[in-house]
């Protein structure tokens, strides 16, 4: 069978058409998004939704983040990723299985219910993590499409997944916010090169394979522009699995923090990786595909 | 005699009052700035002036930058500074002595005339440089006050100097623009530690001494906020010598380029460094103090 999204196989990059829908569900008057929001997600590939979580909920989540960062020994140590050249924690993976409040967050209707609407299927958490970009020394994260990695290294068959980032600190233009190229999700950028074994051990700190080339990035930026996903704590940023995104470093005193949950359609569960010998560990890419039981109401 | 701006001498940082005026000159109806602009420079420490140089002038300057970057062998090789870990040029110093158009720019009434008004003295070029932050891989420049370095390492006696940055590429919120803390110029942050010999050889790439501490930076940011000096090519950003400023890295495809000229009051010419054994070379900090002969009209 032909791999529609083959990548890291050739010496030249290619910009290929997307073969999958972006929005799978139909809008109804009861939907948790407006019709215009669904259309925007379809055409632009992202939504910025301010004030989804209220002040008290944000305070609870922030306190929990403080606890997690203060006691990394309580976590599965494979799941904590430090900054390049430092011991400072940059990400904690699988937070929805290591912390009750994060589990509740991942099941929240305002995230999982919206994912179910857009993907028109039961959803499961493909990956969850807490991202923490410290002040003063936060490093950049280069442009990439998550789907490229999830397809090649994890075996995600098609584009039927999305990410929800819950902002837990103010993300401003100055502290290295997520940058998106709106509309870039409608093409697939096949990257050059091969994937080495155990790539994930270094790629979570600094990507060296599956990296978009500069010429293609310049074309995408010219065609689509660049938007920063800024907002106050409690804002939710949703974006398609194939969105080209990245972030600059952060010399400001203001850390950037978010809880990040990737929902995949149950029908799109992982299979054999399309470009790596062995799949990455399940704390990075869940292979058990347990459907989220959606929870209504405010966070406890 | 007591050094009012002693720095790098103690184990603890100190935030000291500024003992010098910011604006030395008086506004008159013939002044090249409005009264409000002079007041803003006084209170905020900076001015962003769009459209100072027109499209044709910008095109000439950009072409000259292309020539300079394309043929570094034609330059005094001490004056070209590369990115950390790469051969890509980050800065070219002393451009006003290595290139006729840059010499004309440094003498332009729209820069030097404004500097003379604000500093109320004949002015000379203390330092000039072309800054080029490449796309994709541009590195951050950590927070600092230029005056701290110019005083300690070069022997600039008092705060009576300012910088003019002529934007030669669009500086947006996304491509690592200059960030300023408005009002921070009214305090002097005495940094900790000592200055090693030949510090400039590494500090132009990555500052390790005379670096503001994180606690003081957080206080300054809370008190003053952070503003990005964004604008189209041809914009001029003027800022006081003691402004706390820095910039994030740049992963976008869009390089950031500017011509940067520091004007010092003739009466404030350099003396013995206040904290280093030997002054830095003259291509970084001019010791001959030749007054600018101000030129009117458009760039040739």
C-alpha cells in the first residue's frame, strides 16, 4: 500500500497535498463551537479560545504545575525532559496518567468534547504533556508538523488528530509564544533524510531529523504568514495535527507554561511506524487507545 | 573620585539612581523632534520614528548591506563577528569607516542632528555596526545596559550618549525584535563580578560578565513592562545609553537587519576604563572623538 505521507525517504523535500479532511464533524445548534469557529479551524487549522477555564480553575492547575515541577522525583523519570544544557524541566509527558487534576483536565468536555466534534469519533489521548519554558533562558523550538513525526515515528495512519494547549501563564508576543502558519495544515511537507534509532531521546530536546527545510518554510511563511497564539491564562489554543508551528526562545522574566493534550480519533489509532524500526515509548505516543470518558462541569 | 556608576565590583547587584539628565537640550520650534517626542525620550528612554528614511534610501542601504555581507574579506576581519557556533556574520563593526554610504548615514541630520539636540553638544560616533540576525537560526541577545559596558570596559564617564538603530528589514513581533524596558534608563543596575582581560573577544558573541541578574530584571520588567521596537524598513529607533534591552532568537524565515550608530557627546569622550585593565579596541569604542560633520538632505 502506498504511504500517502511518506517522509524522510528522499534527498529533496516535497510539499504534498493533504488527503484527509480537517474537520470531520458537522455543526449542529448544540455543538460546543460556533459554525464560524468550525469553519475557521477548517481553513486556518487553529482556534484561539480565550477564557475557556476560569480564574479559579487556572489557579488550581497552576498550583498543580508548581507541585509537579517541585517534586520531579515523584514522576516517572523517563517522562521529564530538561532544557538542553541544563537540569531545568522543559516538559513532563503523560501528565494525564500521573496526576488526577491533569487526568480530569484531559477528560474535560471543553477539550475532549470539542475534539470529538471536530474529529467526529471517540477520541483518546495520544500524548499529554506539561510544557514549561522558563524565563531568561528558554530555548526555541524549531518549526515542525507534529503529524510528520507521529506518522513516521509512531505509526499514526492519517490526519485525524488535534492538539489542545491550555495556557497556564500569559503568553505574550515577548515570551516565546507558539507561532503558527495558518493554513499550512493543508499541505504535507515531506522532509529529507532518515530516522535514526532511538531518535526520541534527543529529538525531544532538539530536533535534528524530520526537520522542515528552509526553502519550504520560506514558501509556507510567504503563502500563509505567521500568527502568534497569545492569550491570558485559561485560554485554549486548538490546532490541527499537521499545522506548521514552532516557538522562539524567551529571555523575558516571564515563564511560559501550558498543559498540552493531543486527541486522536479512535479509528486512527497507531499502527506500525511508517519510517522508524521501533515505535517510540507509550508515554510519548499511547498505543492502548483508551477512549476518553468525557466529563462535564468545572474542574474540581 | 567616587565612581557614580561602579559595577562588577560587588557580590550583590544594586539598582542605583541615575545622576545624569536624559535629555540635555531644550526644545525650540526649529527642533527636529516635537516637544512631545523629547518628553517621551526623557521619560521612556526611547523613540520609534517610522518612515525616517524613504523607500529609495532603504533600498540603497539594503543593497550596500548585501555587498558587505557578500564580501567579508574586503573588511577589517577584526570587525566581523559571527554567530556562536557558525560562520554566519552577526555584526560588522565600524561600518561608518569602512563604507561610504554608511559614513554618510552616520552623518545624516536625521540621526546625528537629533542626537546633537538631545545631548546638547557636538557628537561623535562612539560605535557603529551593522547587525544582522539571520532567519531560522538567529540567537538571542540577553538583557543589558550598553552604558554599563561602555563605562566599565571603555571608560565612558557619564550617561550622555544614545543609540540610533535604522531598521533595514521589517522588525515584527516574531523575528526577534529589539525589546526595551521603557523607563529602565532612569536607574543604573550595578552588576556582580569582575571583568576578565580581553572580555570583548567573547562578549560580542555571548555576554558572560556585566550580565544583569534575574531578580533585578524581574523587578525592572514588573515596574516598566517590555516593549518591542517593531517597524518597517526605514524606521529609526532611538534609545538612551542606559536603556535595559535585549532580543529573543529568531526561527522565522525573516532575517532582521539594522544599521546601528551610537552617538556620544564630545564632552563625554572616553577616559580610562572604570573596571577593566585595558580599553577595548577603537573599532568597538572610538577613542579619537572626531565630531560628526552633519549632512543635510537625502542619502546619495
